[in-house]
């Protein structure tokens, strides 16, 4: 390059060619609003106890295990809005749970796992002593098992001579307002299990546990079927979201 060319370039650039400008620093991305929320919720749960958490936070905390990242508070609230309560969420079927946006197979299965664990703990409490002398544990157990079932379900507790639980079995599942029951099937199963007494249980998905005329008639048929076999019907419990009705307490046995 000649001196003339250098001079020309110097004139063009001024004194010296400009140094390249430093690359612009990328703007800091704003932290998501839920940043640190999981740690804060865990700390509150440990510090104040799980019982102090509102329902949506209890479900939210459980969902942390299934959904390792992201904000699950909207999902917890959506589940409660759809099913009405923690019991309603756990009592919903896998297919029903999956109707909520954000709930896949893994979330639905984990929620049902929690329900099953709860029921097994309740069943252990019932099985440890004569059922008819532990009515509060029995009612807690059957309410957890059936109060939020969307379809009518008929089940029987089969008891031994000491009135201790041999088995808790679902004998029929039906529609939203009917589960057909056959007294001979109830008695056949009682004989197979060498059961001396039974407690009948079914739910009313409407929420009202008041026994219907059909409930009373069916119970009397089962009592009559058991009479000749010396199988006693201790009670018939009707479970609804609004409570539990006992045929024995109502004088219907």
C-alpha cells in the first residue's frame, strides 16, 4: 500500500480505524414468578406442619414429586375446581383425572396411588379390632373409600366369629344411581370365606346418604337369605358426600 493510500484511509477513518465495538450483553431474562416457590413451600410445610397447608398447596406439594419443574399451583387449583375437594380429587378415576388440562398418565396414577395408600391404612385400622366395636374407624374408612365414587358401588365386609374383618370386597359396580345386588351371590361369597356375619355398604353418588325404598327392600332380602345359613347382617351403611346413614341406627334392621 502506498503512502497516498494510507493517507487516504486515515482521512477516511479520521485518525485510526475504529476498534470493533464490544458485543452487546444479552439482557438478563426475568426470573419466572414462581422462582424459589417450591423451596419456600417445602420450608413452610416442614416449619408449620402439613396440616397447616390449604388444600391446593397440599396437592401442589405432592405434585412436585411427579412434575419436577415448573409451576404446578394452577394445576392443583384446577383439580380442586373440577372435583371439589381433596377427597374428590383422589376419588376420581384415572380417566376423569386426565380430563383436567395438564394431567397425564403419570400424574393420574400418582394421585390414585395416594388414595390406595390412604385406604390401606384405614383398612388396617378396621382390621385390628372387632369391626362392630370400632364404628368411628369403620366410618372413616368407608367414607374415604366411597364418598366420592362417581358411580354406585356395592361392597361387603365379611367378618369372622369374633366380628373381625376377613375381607372387604366389591361385589358390584353400577351406574350413577344403581348397582344391582343378588342376595344369593352375597351369601355364596360369605360361605366361601367362612364368614359368620357381614356388613353391607354402598354409596349414593348424589351425595345424600338417605336410604331409598329399594335399599331397604334389598337389605331385607339379604337378611332373609342369611337367616337359614346363620349369617348375620350387622348393618348396612349408605355413604354419601353429606355423611353416612346406618340402617341399624335408623332402626331399619
